[in-house]
């Protein structure tokens, strides 16, 4: 029997010379192979795909059909699908309704907020929304603040389920009324003279207690500070804070969505001169409620820049769910997955093995292949929405998750690359312009315990591509 390897060799030997000359490399380039070996990652655990968009042909194809976890690189599927399904100018609404009677500036009843999945309802935007409500004449609310989150039909989210890190903002679940990613930012401000470290919270949440047992000491700024102890709604910091750090900040998420909304709205309403002493509860907008004000988010094209450049999981989850709410019914993950599948089919791309799960990549079941991601990026390059899509990707050595990477390399400023990282997973996917002005698609997925040490291998591939891969590697005949 002829083995697969022998059959491939036979086909190569019997193929016309011009066909053999355009065969892509089936092994990692030398520098990449060496870096993988040093990291202890076998070739069988990777998928590498490089495609020359100028000549429209593959340059490197290694394990391109392996089903692998892409981590946050799956956000490329979510955001490109959103651009084409929703449109780059798509916006999300957040509405305020009056459920009761307005007597002068006094609302005898409830104020109802209905969300439609705005992925970036930040403190600044919410403050403007609250100010608008005050400017419309409402000062005192005698009833409750009622929250309508029914645009998304999702199960209760457990922030500890993925990695047992429930206080980390990247574990915040999707929410049709997601306020400021349900997080607060702590600023650590050292005082050299007093040898102390002050900790400030933004916003200041009365339900959260921060115990500061830090002290300032000399040292390198590698850990600042150690992981805090977490009990209920209390964070306790202890140990040293290296003086070389200067001011630092870190974000956390402790409260439930309703607790967080109650704290933030209560503070902002009071600061705006309003009066409210009710409670926060969830319910649908009553039929007889009257629309008072509506906030409109930034356009989708702007939102996906935050999603891809900074790998924002909460935003990606909201965008993915929005894709499943286009038939007038509440969004579900199943409907969103179906919407992406239908979109791929309309585009002539069949990816039956792809598993998206939540659209953000914070998952152990998400799957795709280097070939599928490569085909997606080739399609995006040919799309009229290509500029918006590529501009959302981190620029090597300049911004986003690539800001500190390849800073002293020829790739700096020459590659738009989305990154992904989980324990046992490291991935990159994007576009590289080489020294001859050609644009190439690059995908490199690694699923192996040694992935954490394999960033150098991915960087080597980006450099190899950017430097104008060797002329004799892949049927290329023009010398540099």
C-alpha cells in the first residue's frame, strides 16, 4: 500500500515543473523550526499558513487543517462577521423610560433602563446619559430603577468557571445592559517621602472594601503587587510595592450587575442634583411606559478597534450575541452561532469544524484551523470593509497587545496582527507587508504545554515573512 507521504512525493515528482515550483513549504522555515524546538513544541502541535495576497498563492502550509484552539484570535471571525452583517455604522441604543407620572420634576413611579447590548457603555458615556435625564426635567425618583436586559436571552454567568479568577474583568459575562464592563480601577500611587502606597478606586463603590497593607520598598517592578486576597466584596493587598513602578493601575470586578448599577447610578444621580432612594430590580419595560431619552453608542467600526487591539472579551461577547438578535427575538448563543454560519455560507466559505462558542476566545472548546483563519483573512482583504477591519488589528511595536512586541525588529510598524493566549495556547493571525511591498496573510496556531515559551517562534515567522521570504523557498523567481 502507498502511504500518504509516498503518495504526496509521487504526485510532486510527476507534477509539471511549473506546478511543483508553486508548491507551498510544508515545513516551518528554518528560524521558526529552531525556535519551536527550543520551546519544546513539536511540529504536530502547530498550524502555520502564509498566503501571498499579491500573487494569490500560499507560501507556507504546515498542519493547516488541524483543529486547534485559537484563543482570542477567534475575535477576528466575530468582528469581520459583525462588520458585514451589521455594517460598520451600526450602533447600540440604551433607553430610559418613565413608568409613572411626572409631576413637575418629581417622578411618581419608576425609571426603567433598557439595554440593547452596547459593548462600550463606559462611565463617561453613562454620565452623559444621566445628565441628559436630569436635563429633561427629572430630579426626584420616588420608585425603583428597573433594568430590562431581555435583549439577550442567556444563562446566569459564572465568572469563576473558566479559570477560577472571578475578580478579573476579562471574565465578565455578556449583558444587554453592560455598564463599564462591571469593573472598577484601582490606582496605586507611591509616596517616596512617606514610604507608603495610596490606593484609589474609580469609581468608588461603597459595597467594595479595599484593605491596603502595602508598603513601599526598593526593587524591580515585576510584581506590583502580589495577587490580593479576595473574600466576598473585600480585596486585601499586602506585601511590598516596588518604588521603581511609579503609579500603576489594575481593574477588578466584584459586584453583581445589579449591585454595580445601583452603586454607579446612585452616585451619578446624586452628583447631578437628583434624589432617589429606591432599589434596583429587573423587569421588562411596561407596556404603558413612556420613552424619556435614548443614548446611542459609538459605531461598530470604532468598537471593534477596542475588541481586537486590546482583546476585550466582554465587548466581543456582546457583539457576538448581537449577531443573534437580528430577527426581533432575544439573542442566544445558538442563534449567534447560526448567524455566523449562514454568513460564511453566503460568502462561499464552508467551515463545518469551526466552533466559536462565545465569540471571544475565552474557551476550551473553541476550534478552527490555520487554513480557515487564512481563508477568512484573504476574504477580508478583498472585502470593501477591508480598511475598517485591518485598522482594528494591533500594529506591531505600536499599539494594543503588540505594543511591546518586536520593538527592535524590522517588523515594527509593518504588521497588523491579532494575538491570542491561554494556558497551552498561543496564536497570531493577521497581515504583514514585506520589504518588496507585498501584503501577506500570516496565521500561526500553537496548542501545546510549551506554548507559553513559543512566542519567539511566532515572532521569527513574522520576521521571515516581512524580510521577503527567500526567493527559492516557494517557487518565487524574482530576486530581492
